[in-house]
């Protein structure tokens, strides 16, 4: 079994989802949001995100971390804030020496819903169905769970192809193991 921590970074709300995946089964472990809205300063909000992720990593001991790849935001300021939150998440994974995998939002939606243009409501619904959840997960938590599910699907496909022994960039093997 592999425990996967999915992260949907945000400057005020960072979604997280933890799943446990074996060859044919995926089990929901936990999900939620780290809300960094109590602090007035950016550095305190970033510290809250880092502390929350570090606590989750310590508690659930993930084998992999999957995170949403950055996208073009509406404004430079929004992109900068998102990049800072994302950087804190990358640091938390790196500090614990956990392999990190990045996925574009369209790829995540394609993997979970079947369409790269799926709405947030469709992602929430499919996450609920795929993980047999009793209720609808919060929006940011559902996105994080979808990222984790996308990762398990991608790794399963690569394993079936016999291509899990190398490094990948943009879906291509760049350093095959010999």
C-alpha cells in the first residue's frame, strides 16, 4: 500500500486529502482544509500552512505527495501569493524527503471526471463516488483528493507500462534506470 497526500495549495485555504492505495483498492483516510485566514501577515499565513502540512506528514507518513502544478492566475499578485503557498508545501515535502509529483489541473480533472474542462461540482461528485464518501467533501479538500487520485492512476499506468524506474518530465521518461 502507498499513502498519498494530495495538496491543493492556496494562500488562505490549502486543501489536503490522504488516501491509501494498493493495486486494486483506494481507501479514503482523511481530508480537509488548512485555513490560514486568522493571521494578518503573509509570513504568518505561510507559517500556518507549513505547520499544518508538517503535522499531517508526521501523522499520516505519506509515501508520496501530489500537488497541483501552478497555473496562470488572473493577476501577478494572485500568482505570487499562490506560488508562495505552493513553495511552502514543496518545502514541507522536501524537509521530510517525500517524493513529490506535480499535476496540471486539466490532467487531474481528466483523470477523475473524464473531462479536462470539468466543473468543481463535478470533481466533488466524482471524488465522493470514487472514494465512497458518505457526504460531499469541501471544495478544496475534494480538489486535493482528486490530485491524489490522479497520482495513483498515473503511477498505476506507468507501472503497467513498466516505466516506473526512471524520471519523468512532461510525461516522458528522461533518465531510464539501467
